[in-house]
C-alpha cells in the first residue's frame, strides 16, 4: 500500500545556533493513524549521521520524536490531501501546537479548531480550485479546463 505521512522537523535552527541544551523534534502526523516508530528511528539515525558529519564540533542535540494523532481520513485514498491539509494547519497553528507538545497537553492537541477536519474533507475540491486559479494567472488555463 502506498501512503503519505508528514514528518515535521522542528528546532533545527535553534539547535544549530546554540552549543547545547536544545532539542530537535520529529513530529509525525498520519491521517490513517499508523505507528511510525521505525521511520522516526531512521530519521533520528540520519540526522545523527549528518550532524556528526557537518557539525562535529557541536554536541549532538537531544532528538525527541512526537506523534500527533490527527483526525483520520474516511477512506484509503485521500492521504495526500489530508497530509497537505494538516501541514497547512500546522503552519497556521504552529505556536499553539508546539506549546501543547512541550507541555504534553493532549487535550489542546485534540482541539478541532487546530486541525479543522471539516475543511479536510473538501481538500480535493479546494486544491482543484487553487490549481485552476493558478493556471489562469499563469496563462495555462486550458490545462485544467
């Protein structure tokens, strides 16, 4: 089965600019709710390797995996649309989400206003409209009509 998930790496700039005592977070979101412990471990190993290769003079930061339980999609084929939607919501609400993760406040992370699953169900239609608008602006309108 092919499936899309999102992993956001948070804190990398802060860690790279400081000497120690900071963390990097791997934040996983999966609209089907699968476990991604293995992928988080692979990312952690990759980041450790790259850190030691490019920043050997700096101490390795603490790498913390998080899994955010986002509302699940209602079918087995809209994962890409839901992931795009949840990344958009993360960008819009990142301060609230990162604060809730830091405080381990699962109630705040489950706030429907953060994830707006009611909007995700219309993601296919929304992306089509955006692509059509872009095509009209760029002069390629016949591509989507």
